[in-house]
C-alpha cells in the first residue's frame, strides 16, 4: 500500500482596514438654469447654516471655480463663505455699515483694562457713522457693573471706533480689526460684525438659521 502525503497550505488571514468616508463640512454644486430664455451656469455653496449661489459666464468658468475652491470644503463655514464670495474679485472688499445692519442698531466693543476691569463701549449706527453713547465697566472680581453716559462722539468706521476705545482705556494697545472685534445687537443676540458682513449683505445669500448667540466678553 502506497503512502500518500497531503500538504495543506495555510494562507494567513488578511485584515482589511476600512476607512470610513468623511462627509465634507461644506459642499459645492454645479447648476444650470434658464432665466428669461438665457442659460446661466452657477455654483452653489452650502456652508453650515448658509447657502450662496454665484453665476458664471460659461460652464467652464463654473467648473473651474469648483476645482479652485475644493479646499474650502474642509474650512469653517464663514471662511468658506468669504473665499467663495471673493473668488475672481480683484481689489479690496469694502462694505458700508448701513448695508449690514439697520439704522439705530447698537454696536459693542469690549476690552480688558490694565486694572482688571472689562470696558464695554456702545455705539449706535446713524447713517454710515457710529455715535458712541455709553461705556460700561464690569468689575470681574466683585461682579459689579457700572454704566456711564458719554457725550456725542462719532466715528466713521469700526476701526476708528475701536482705536478710540483703546486710546481711552488701553493706550499701549495698537491697531485691531473692528469687523472682528465688534458685535451688533440683532434680533435676540449679539453677533460679530464679521459674520453679519458675510451673511447679510450678499445677493442670493440666505440665512437658514437666524438664532443669535450671547456675546463672549472674556
């Protein structure tokens, strides 16, 4: 009787790592529309709470926009909005205060003083100028708030407003960006002017959620 040898080859198991798909924070869509018989080529950005449509002269221009701005899918919603709005635009972007907030809107700037108190300046919008109306001092340690009424001081811009505030209570502080540092009282909350500039002044821009937020004064 012949002896049969059977060899069994064992293949080691292979573990396949499955990487879950990541959903982009922001999305860009190509769209074609016909308006009054004219064909338009558009790109729609969905960024967080907001949606924005831009139209282009050709399908090639619209698709180039999507390729050039692919990186904004992973940025913050406001950063995506700003880059989408600025795409293809040369020069400085300027927005009048009166196109962002309504007349009479209260605007606030806050800064910590050398003595440890928190100084808050309040102004209202009149035309395209700010009229400073009062100052508040928050004593952080004993949680006391003192309010003082100003005389009429007007400022032509947010930057002029915050520079005057720093000169009065923090002379050593230079510069600053008024759009980033100031907040406006809209609806039920204090919202940064930089956010309002992006979300309230652009054609086709729709706020899907207008709920405000409380100011962060720290």
